[in-house]
C-alpha cells in the first residue's frame, strides 16, 4: 500500500476510534462475548454490511478473524481493521477468494472466532452469501447472528448496503441471538443452502426484534 494510502487509513482509524468513544453502547445477550469458558467452541459472528460502523469498535478487542477484499479500498479497510485488533485475511469473490477462505477456515479450525458480513461485499442487501455456510461446514463452528441499532444516524443512501454512521453521543444497541445456528451436517450443496437461508432469516428476525424493542423505548 502506498504511503499516502497508509497515512489516510491510519488517520481514519484514529479519528473513528476517538469518534466511536462518544457512542453509548448497550448490549443484549452479550454473555457470548463477555464469557468464554475453555469448553466453548469457536463462533462465526454474522451481521449485515450496513452495521459495519456500529459494531467495528466494540468487537475490536476480541481478536476476531475476518476476510477483507483485495481491492484498493480493501487495503485501507484491512489496515484500519488490524489496528482495531482484527486478524485479517485477504480475498474476495473475484480475487484471491479461495486463498482467503482457506486461511479463515484454518484459523477457525484452530479455535479462533471469526466475523462475516454475510451480504457483502457487493450485495444484494440482506441476502446472505453462501460463504458463511461453507465456513461453518468446514470448521464445525456455529453461527451467531448479530444485529445493531443506532438511535440517530447518518445513512449513506448512495451505498448499496445503506451503511450508516451513528451520530455522536447516540445510543448504539447491539443484540446477539439467543442461540447459535449449528453448522451444516455436510458440505453438500443442499445442506449449505439450507444453512444459508437459516442464517439469513435468523438475522432478519433478530433485526425486527431489536427494532421493535427500540421503538417501545423511544
């Protein structure tokens, strides 16, 4: 990465790190991140691409393993993500995908948690990609849906994902599912597709539940 890109990525990291400290985080069902007994198997945390800026900072200290594209923008994102504490593998559906996924599979198989934006990197919005089901199948890791809600926010309407930036000092609520979704019994296409649909529907329900919960509190 060029020095100017590195400088810009580093500056963006520090600015967002300071900015996100103004958020008032509230967690629901967060025992999964507060407690990790030796017997707990690794988890794959799954959320929509739109929630990236809401969940980036609080998950940074968990040493989560993540796959980021090999694009120019991916270089900057990877540089910043590593400074937040993420362990980054590089690859995408168009470039280096197999290599990146193999690295992620090895990391989770070794006992590490991972995180996947399941409708990224290019959408369609709220449609899960099959990669998370394959990752779960190859590693035996269960999938934990995660939803975020920002009390007030700036929505980037030009983005396919409608990514948003919480406003300073707003309440950001992060909810984890009550139970994790078990991995597919095999990597047969039909099993992977059933798992993909289950994860997609579980995340849709979790977001609806969180939105309703927040509406009753406003």
